C-alpha cells in the first residue's frame, strides 16, 4: 500500500454564503498524478490554496506529507512546488536569476541550487535560454519557466493549477510530455484543469469537482464506465417528436432529451442509429456518435458543460 | 541550518534591481538638491528682505525637513508601488508567497528594502546639497542616517499596507499625497511649530512625523545629538505599524 502524501478530511471553505469548497474528503498516495477536473469556479484553485496555506479552511483538516496545512503552512511550502495559474516571473531578473532567487527563498545553499537549477532547466528544455530576459519569452516558454521554478527546490509534491490554460496546442503537448517525465521521478502531483483530454492523458485518478464538491472519483477509465455503453449518440431534432419509446429499446442504456437535442448512451450504436433514422428521420437534422469522454461523464453527472 | 532569513533575500533582490536601474534614481537624487537650492536659495534668498528663522537663513531652516520629506516620500511610494505592482500586475508576488516565508517575513523584507533604498537616496541628496550649498554642517549630521532610517521605516510600513490593500496604482498616488503631505507640512518643515496656537502646537509636537523633522533639524542645523526620544518614539511607532501591516497582509493575502 503506497504511503498517503495528501490527506483531506471534510475540508470546506465558505465565502459568505458561497460554499467554494464543500466537505471534501480525499487521499492521494505518493507518486500519483491526481487530477481535479471541473469548470471555472468549481473550487479547484481554492483547494490548492488551502493545501499550501494561502487560504484558511472554514472547517475540516488536511495534511501534506504529515504536515498540518494550517499550523505548519510555512513547512508545507518548503516541500511543495506550486505552478499557479499566472506566470510567477520577475521581469527584472533573467531566467536563471529568477530560479536562483526562488532557491534562496527556499534557503538552499549555492552548491545545491546550482545543480538543481541546471536539472530543472534541462527538464523544461530551457537550458539555452537561461540568460534570457523573461519578457522576451513566448507564452509557452514562460509557462515552462514557471514550472522550472517550482522544481528548483526538488519538491515532494507539485501543484499544477491549470498549467496549460492559454497555451497553443503545440506548447500544450510539450508541457504534457514534461509533466509525464516528472511523474517518472516519483513526484506526487495535483493537477487542476478544465481540459478533459489533459486530465485523461496525464492523471492516474481524477476527481470531478462541481460547486465545491467532488462528485465522482476514479481512474479515467473507471469514470467513463459511469456511462453505460460503448458510444454516445448525439442527435439534433425539431422538437416535435416523443422519444420515450427509446427507453424501452434494448440498445438504450441511458438517454437525455433536450428541447432540440437527444443524447443516447448505447452498447449497440449501429442498431441505435439505424432505429433513430428509420423512425425519426424526418425530425432529426443531424446524428453524431463518439466514445464516451470525461466531458460526457461530467455532463451526465452535472448537466453542465465542463468549460462553462 | 538556514543562515539567511528569507526576509533578507527579499531585500537582497530589491537592492539588486534598485542598483541595476539606478540611473532613474540618480536622475532624481541629482535633480532634487539643485531644484531645492535654486528655488529656495535663489528665489527666496535674493529678496531685499531675506527671511530668517531663529537666526538661520530660510533655506537652511527648511532644507533638513525637505530632505526628510524626500526620503519618506521615496520610502512610502517605493514600497507601496512595488508591492502593488508585483501583486496586481507582474504576478511575481505569487512566486514569493508560495515559498516557505511567513507573512511577517514578507512584510519585514519589503519594508526594509524600501527603507534602505530611500536612505541611500537621502544620503546622496545630502552630499550633493552640502556640495552646492554654502553651508558647513555640524558634526551631528553624521548621525542623520539614524533618524532617516527610522523615519523611512515608518512611511515604508504605511506604503506597504496601502500596496497590499489597494488594487490600482493611481489610487496609491492619490492616497499617498494625503498620507505624506499633511503631516510633513504640519510638522514644521516650512515654519516653526511654536508659532501655531498653543493647543494645536502641542498636538502636532506629539506626532512622530514632527519628531522626524525636529530630529533631522537638530542634527543638520543645531548640532544637537540629543535625539534619543525621537528615535525611540519613531521606531516604536514603526514597529506597531509593522505589526499592523502584517495583520493586514495576512487578512488580504491569506484569506
């Protein structure tokens, strides 16, 4: 049984009447990449801010590597690395000087930080840009530099708060490769994102969070099993038909009907599509199908779009 | 064993940036003394009936207070603007607070950095003023870094508080004028506080800012090294402001 690095018990954070984080329980073992997937405002960042001691819980407790997040917050920050949503670069310092400054704030000795900075720069592929002025870097490079900064003190736990937001697809993929490389080094990571493909690709387990609560928690594969069937069929219609007959069909695992949409979860997509077209063809304007995704799971669980 | 407190690392970094971009500071510290000597010395000094206060030329009387005002203004705005800029615009502030550094250390580092920079500026201004003014100061001028330091500490703490609380740079400018100008003007930079009505003069004498001006004038003009009370009062008040700034920082940043 792997050692538990992060343990959260009934953690809550309220801002007035708003329950930003609502009674969250979670245990994350050493070396896991744990994804917090949810729309903007779901409570992902608030959970991270509480775990690093920058927001006080309204109730509940949590520990990081056995350290209490409230009483030992400074010590917690000594063993964690944080990649916040915004790039944390000092534009007056070169790339390397930014990392040296960070190392000094972590009370590292020069003999150690010179080596760890070299390693961090190499990992993010920025060794050749270490003397650059940060304002000359592209968005992707700034993000990589922020990641390098979070790695300089060799953290046991890394918090990545929406690390790829705003990046172009190429930079995004490059960054995913770097995060995968880090996981091979045994660093425990919590990654927040509202990109399902990112969560699916990188995370060992995913917690789907909505309105401050974790509403589902499993491996990416396990989460998709919430949706019965091998395919999701989406159809648009003119709103004049009654689809209730579909509930009785053996190809229907589950279904959701909107004013002009139909979503059908099925294990027999050919049969289902054929039935739809032959019986409702005049009213249906389009039919599409795909394998279940985490976004489908989220939509199914909350009735909301993930990127809302 | 950690040899260097993280607060001093903040100071080290700010001083590095300060010296890296020193040409902007240098423009100010050179222009300011010349502006002072010319406007006051030439403008007022050449009138047919020159103004004197307590037997001193007017420019000699006001110069210590104006130098002090320059130092505390720099301490206030430098500390406040850097805090506000890093927090609201540059984003580098998040990089600091996610490190193992306490609220008290961040606040102390920022206040100390602003204080040291403004005192360095102040010392250069004093040197230039002495070079361009026909004035031989008493030996007590050598103690001036002490009074300038505690005075800058006081205003840097207020600047930091506002930098933490405010969201927009121009608000700091407006509020800064309210914070810095009235107490320094009322504290007797341009006139003797004794000339004010008794009740008002007594109240103003209790102000730490008045003590800053009096203390500076003692060292620059009167050759009086007896500034112990001024130093203690200003330092203790500055420490109270530091504690308040730490509380405000915790409330605003660690919500």
